[in-house]
C-alpha cells in the first residue's frame, strides 16, 4: 500500500474503502440469509436425505426433476394408451381383412366346384 500524499488521494481511498465495506456487508447479509435458509425444516430434511443416500438433492433440482419425471410419466402413459388403442384397431382391421380374404377364397372355390 502506498502512502497518501494529499487530500485528493485521501478522498479516493475513503471512497474505495466505503465501496469495499458496502460490498462486504452485502456479502455478509447474503451469507446470513443462506444460513437461515439452510436451517429451515424442509431444507434440513433434504440435507439429511442427501447425506444418508449419497444423492445430492437441492430444492430447485428436486422440484425440477420431479416435474420432469411427472411429465415423462404422463407422456408414457398417454403413449401407451394410444399405442394400445392403435394396436387394437390394427388387429381388428387385420382380422376383418383376412376374414374377407377367406370368404372370397371360399366363394371362389365354391364357384369352381359348381362348374
């Protein structure tokens, strides 16, 4: 640190120190809020679960992953239901088609027998 030689340098140093102090105070407030937030019962429970299972859970990630899992489950269920309906319709169509082919073959065979 260099020595202050005049009033201008002193004012500049005071301004710099005030800015530094404000920044540090803001950081301390943020740290205190984070500590208070981490001591909330829900967060303590998530922290305990994380330490027991070894799975790192954070509230935001847990919510986001939960929503993603729920949507995935709903989409799978919808696709499965749609797939089952489509499969049923295709099976009905195929049975109908093959039954018509059988009927045609029987009628053609009966027509040849009569000639």
